[in-house]
C-alpha cells in the first residue's frame, strides 16, 4: 500500500496576507517644494513623510536636494522647550527661585531678550534648516540642562 505523500506548502500559501501600500506618484514627489516640506519641520521625519504621503527615503532625498543634511525637528523642539522654560520663569510666582524673587528688572530684561533671541533663531531654522544653532544658544541650553539636573539631584537627597 502506498502512503499519501505530504506536500510542502508553497511560498504563496505561507506568506501573510499583508496588503502592499501603493507607491507615491513620482510626479507628485517631484513637485514637492521646500515650502511644502518646511510646513512639517516641527514633526518627526516619519510623521512628516506620512503627512506628505511619501516615503521617508523619498523625503530624505528631497531634503538632500534642498541642502538639508538633517531633519530639523529636534532643533526646533529644543528651541521650543527653551522658550517654554523662559516663559515659565518669567511668569511664575514661585518663591523658591531666589535669583528671580525680587523680580530684578535687569534679570527680567535679560531673560526677555534671551527669549526674543531664541524665537528669532527658531524662525531662522524654519527658513534655513541646514544652519546650526548659535554658540550662545548652545551655551544657554547647556546651562538650562545643568540647572535642571542640579534641581533633580537636590530633590532626591
């Protein structure tokens, strides 16, 4: 008697039934201008590519074409965070901040000026995303990080 022969399943039978997403229209990808891309600089690159309905690689290619070596989302996010921190310091009535307790006019003026500089730098990044942050902004950011870290350390122990 002959035994029934077991057949191996084919590759088509093993493959999951996942639908491929259609490719973006090449004409539409080529028609995307820097102005269109700039609207999404505040988003991570994956979210921006979804919003533009193109792939991440295609978006990176367009960025290279327009001279943008790195996606500026993190720069803009960092500047927004610094601006938000300054707004909090300028509007807070927290008595723990002894350096601002007296609401010294010179300190308030300096912080307001720093906020204005950060906002103008953010606008510059929106217009020319390939530019690096200024040395002054990097030093200010580092000082904010250090102050935040020291506050966390003192809160722990």
